[in-house]
C-alpha cells in the first residue's frame, strides 16, 4: 500500500515540475522598462534624453527598434582615453612583425587530373 502511494506522489510531483517548467519557459517576463529607460534620441523638437513609455508609443517604435536605439545610446556613451598613445610606454613598443614574401600560386583546381 505504501509503495502505491509513493508512486502516485512521485507522478504528481513530476506533473507539477513539468507544469512549472512550461510556465517558466513560456511566460513573457521581459522587463521593457529597462529598454525604454536607457533609450535616447533627438526628437522633432530637438530634445535629447531617455524616452518615456508614452513617447515610444507615440513614435510607434517597434521592440527591435528600441533595442537598436538602446545599443546606439550605449555606444555613444563610450569614452576613449587617447592619452595612452602619448605615453612613453606606448612609444617604446617595438614592432616584431615579419614581412611575408609572395609565394607562387598553385593550380586553379587542385582536384583536376594532371595533364
């Protein structure tokens, strides 16, 4: 009797785990506020800065466009420090590159029979 009860509990537990897995992988839990809060474009009136949810709805920006604008905003925020190229450590680097000589080319079709 205990063996039958254990099998039923295991089957119920497996069904619950499968249901939880299906719910987890099929639910749409994307945080859209994170995408729109970092998006910045120049609007028609010249304003720049993050777009609000109503502005993105008014402008009919699709989700893919929001992602592209977010990436563009992140790229524009990159600041390169070029002072390194003026340092003595960079100027004292030695170029160890080897010049390659040209080699004769092989046959046009290496699988063609020899003449």
